[in-house]
C-alpha cells in the first residue's frame, strides 16, 4: 500500500526496490500471487517487460472459478458469488506493489501479493485478502488498528508422508541439527521472504514451529501466506514435503496456526493496563472472541482433519475458555511488563488455515465484542479441558454454526461467508460419502 506524505503518494521501500529492479533489468519475471479460499498459493508468472503498466492499469485476468474450488480443485456450483449460471467470468489480480519481495529460490524473479477485483474495479467478495481488508476497515471505523503475530507449525516428512526423524523433543537444538540442511535453508529462505522471528523444533517427529514478527494485521497475513508457499518449495528442493495438515498422525502432536492479537489507537496500545489486569478494551475483545468462537472456528479449521486436534491434554484447545498464560484455554491473555506487549492469543486455528480468513474471522469477533461492549466471565485457572462449551466436534457442525451467526456474517460479508461455508461443506460431504479402511476392518465381518 502506498504511503501518503504531505498530501502526495510516496512509494514504499519494497516498491522502490521493485521499480529499480525493473529499470536496471535485474528482474526478469514477477510472480503475481493471490490466495484461493483454502489458502493455496495461486498466481501467474509475468515477464518483467510490461508488468508495471498492466499492474497499474488493468491487472492480470484469471478465471473466477479459481476462488471457488475446494482442496482437490473441484469447483463448487452452489456458490452465490460465482457459478455456472454466471459463466465463471474473469476477475483481475491487481498487485499491491508494497508487498514486493525478491523470490529467494529463483534469482532475478520477484513476488507480489495481489488484491482481486471484478471488471467494475470493486473488490471480489471471494478474495480472502479482500475479506480481511473489509474487517480492518470496520475496525478502523471504531478507531482501532490491529497488530498480529503468527505462529505456524508444520511437519517435514519423507515423500511418502512418513517421518524422517523419530525424536519429538520440542525446543531441541540437537533435533534441529538432525534436520539440517533443510532447516538452515528454511531459516535463510523464510528470513529473506517474510518477517521471520525464528524457527524451533516442536512436539512431533520432524515437526517445526515458525514465528513471524508482530506487525500490521494485513502484513502478518501476507507473510503467513508467503511462509507456507516458501516452506513447501524449500522442502521440495530437498526431496521432502512440508505438510500443513493439522493432524497427520493420530499418535503425535497436531499442527496449529496461533494468532497473537493487539489493538492500537492513535499509535498507542489499546490493551494498555497499569494494574496488571485486562482493561475494558481487552475485556470486550475477549468477550467477543468467546461469544463467537464456535461460529468462527470454521474459518481457521476448514478441513475434516482439523477437528482431530481438539482433544484434551494435547496443547490444542478443546473448549471455549479463556485464561491468563494458560495453554489449556482457547483464548490466552498475556499481560506483559509494558503495555506494548499486552495481547490476546487465539489458539484454535489449524496449520492449514487460510491466514486471511483466520485473521479476518478473529478480528470480526473482536469487532463484535467492541460494538457489544460486554464483559467476559472471570478468567479461569488450572486445567480447563473440562470447562466451558466444547468447540465444534466436526467440520459439519462448524459449517452449521458459521452460517447461523448473522453478526459475524455482517462483518465478514454475508455472501463471502456463505460461499466459504459451501466450499468447506463440500469437503464434509465428500468425507461422509467415503467408506474408510477403518470401517471395513471394524464392521465387515462383525455386522
């Protein structure tokens, strides 16, 4: 996004780097990227010659069906916003030049994140980044901006999906060494491509956690999308796979996408507190998250597999609860020694979540909480796995809850919610129609 200085627009540092590369010929190609509903990296490879003119005028056309398909690329015709009746027209990817990054694994190539618009130049309601920008505008109308820090976990696996490391000690430098050279390559690549804070081993064989630096909510979502794209490519180049499947092994830890959220007003932290407790703004935000958490779970857990994580004693939440610095709660309040560090952590997201939808839905619940100005129940302590309302038990339940919440639909966009839920529902329908090996082994000769 271009900065405004003294009433005139001024290019950001990434945009200036892009312009220099185009001018001096060091850039020969630009990846124009966008995200589909489930967060898959999509885009086009565009020659550098002529890129800038099209980026600033028409944008780059692609079929709108690419925003309306599910995990295996099946187009869902029950969508309101695009379908066979509409003919699946073109939409336009308009690069946000301020998101430019050199592509670390292909010298001479740049990467830009795009907004998706229709021919009338209005944002496509199917664009996940556009949904997040809509929520941020609603938040700004209340006088707040949001900063977000993201923790993303994933597994590094052999090409057949099996672990290539057996040890499961989290934070282990010895395990980290055993994952080299791929882990060092990940660190260097992600450090050049995102605002990487660090990488560590997690509580599964070959599982790692990546932490992104706390920043503007839209930039945090952009970084998360780039992280997933880059991690998969680094792993591929090492003959491995980076899997963001939330629960790839029943006997091992699941993988999450945690959000650390704070609000700011006029450049000052809005969660500030002088007495070591949450202030009214933080309490209203927590109340909104708790009230709407069952309904927004879908947007951070869109796959059948994501609901395997929500089990007791797993370090993943299982109930709608909040507490202070307590990893058995779904919402974790963190009060630091300085107001700038005060934040709320939402722990329900699965690692396969689309970062734009995950962030947008969390902030939509925060907006709802601020507008309702209610207070949450008192924070609980201890083991909270037996407290509170259970999180949705399945993708089918989550879809039903998401489509019944008019408050959240109004903030996210009712048609956008409908279509996201319809795409997710197709996963549930496909799953329910499949007879598994477990069912045959259990019932074939016992029925």
